[in-house]
């Protein structure tokens, strides 16, 4: 089977990029032909290694002059370049199926038109809430869960300046969502939705019941070839957070909790819009000895940092779906202290970690004390349960089998619909 993988960015930027690239690698390892369609945005062109199966279009870059920004805004809704380049790819490669990840805004909805015109069945992994929220997160600028736009009325997005506290940017987001619903409604263009958690499945069905018949649930997967496991007593740090540094991730709540706890150490690994605020908060409260802001890390260096921690903390305050941070930690045998929100409780089961009320410093402190107070023997048993659970639920084999069944069923149903 020849599978076309589509995503806005062709490098690790977040969870969707990880899944996009890892899915391609998995399919290639199992003998399938894989073609990638993405953009040049964010890529160092001087160091880009071109591959025959990777097609990169120009994409949208808003860091331009005012005149070019106007052109970018138009392409944000409908990119003629993405449409043209994808059409050329489809006629050359003739894929059997297209698997979409996050494509809106950069590649734009124009790719849906190209895929339909060439009669390519379309599967989409739903990593966030774009069909329900113009800014994708169901989380407002005041730090609260918000579903005011779910169902198709996007005026609240503009009214409350949900995009970067800007009326203009929020208006553009809302208008793009309305344009999409009017001309490229995903519910009609996408043949099958892969929901990455039970929670995100239920949330979409709540507002669009018709998706029930064209959706399935499939957790993300990861393969970590990292054998180093430190014993409880040899851990160098109590807690680690790794991932994007943004408001909805709850890192400020985590630091405030640590500030009120004696002798608890924390590493923060990652980058993002809250980096400077986090750095300032650490310095302001004289936490530099106990709280280390590492910055971006990846690969074996990142796995080393994680392996040296007793627990990973995922303090998210938005509806996390199926966070790769939890999956990767558990595959390494590191228990997670996670917030009780979104899809997180589905994958931190009883006896395999700790859950606390999202946004609550007090409850987080209680769970940290509880976790760090474990006896070594008890901790070792938990790490084994965590690893066994992760290997059974997030394995390559399990994911591949389910994904291939989805592809096969979508192809079969697509062909039947054409014949009828």
C-alpha cells in the first residue's frame, strides 16, 4: 500500500509532528511505500537533506512584510500553491490513501480539494479541537476551559480575543473556521477520523453525533530504544517536566507548588512562548538551586534527563488528548503525576501513577508528597506496572495492526461508494 502522510511541518515541533513522522517510519518498516507532503516553513534550507519521497511546498510564513502578510492571510484560508503542488504529487505518486495530521493554516484546506479531485480516500488523525474551536485548544486567554465556539458560532473567539489577545488575529481565526465550514467541511471531506483518545472522541461526538459512524479510537504510539533504568535511590532529581512551554501546560502551577515544598527538585525541559516568564518566576523566587530550566532537548540526551527523574509531571490545564509525554515516560518505566483532565486519566490508571485536580497547587503538592514518600520496593513495582501497561497499549505492533485495519476498511468503503 502506498500511503501519503500530510502535516504542516516536516520536523519535530510538537506531538502531531512526532506522530506524523513516526507513523511514516512505522509503515516503511512494515514494507509500505510512504510519501510525505509538508512545508518548508521552519526548516533550515541550507541543511535540508532532500529525499525522493518527501515533497515540501512553500507554506505560510507570517514573519514577512505587510504586503506579503496580506498574501499569507489569503493563503491561510486557501493556498493555491499547496493545491498545485499536491495535485502534481498525486498525479505522479498515485497514493492509495492519504493520512492527514495538522494541515490547516499552513498547507490550508485547499489540499482537501486536490485529494477529492484525484479520488484519494482521506483519513485524519484528530490531535486537537480545530473542528470545535478556531484556536484549536478549547482554552481561553484567562486560563479557563472554554467551549463557547463549539457547534459553529465563532463570534466568541473574536469577542474574547482568543488568539494572542488580538481582535485582528482572532477575527482571522474565526473567519478561517467559518470559511472551512462553508466550503471544506471536514465532516464531508474526510472519510474517516482517527480520534487519539476516548475523551476527544466523546467531545467531538457531543457536538457532531454524525461523526460516530466515521470515527475510531486509536492511541498514539512510540518506540524508545533506551535501556538505561536508574533505581529509585540513584535518581538525580525528583521531578521532570518535558514538552512545550505554554500557558495551558500548567507549568506555572507546577513551579508555584514546588516553591511551597522543601527539598523537592525539578527539571523543566522544553521551549515555547512561556520560557521567559518561567525563567523570571524561578529567579524571582530564588528557586535556581532546586528548579533547573534546561531548554530544548531531544533524542538520547532527553531520554537521559527523563531516566534520572523519579516522576514525570504533566500538569496540563487544557483538554490534553493523548500526550506523548505520558506515553514516552511510561515506556521508560517512569510513573507520571498528571492532571485529571482530558485524555490523561485514561492512560494513568490506578497504581500506575497519580492524578491531581487540574490547576490546583494544593492537590498537586499532596500527590507529589505521596509519590516521593513511596518505599523503594513499592516504587519499583509501580515502574514495572507502568512499563508493562505502556508496552501493551502503546506498542508499534498493536498500533500498526489497528491502523492497517482502518486504512483497509476506508479503502473498501470508498471503493463501494464510488461503485454505487
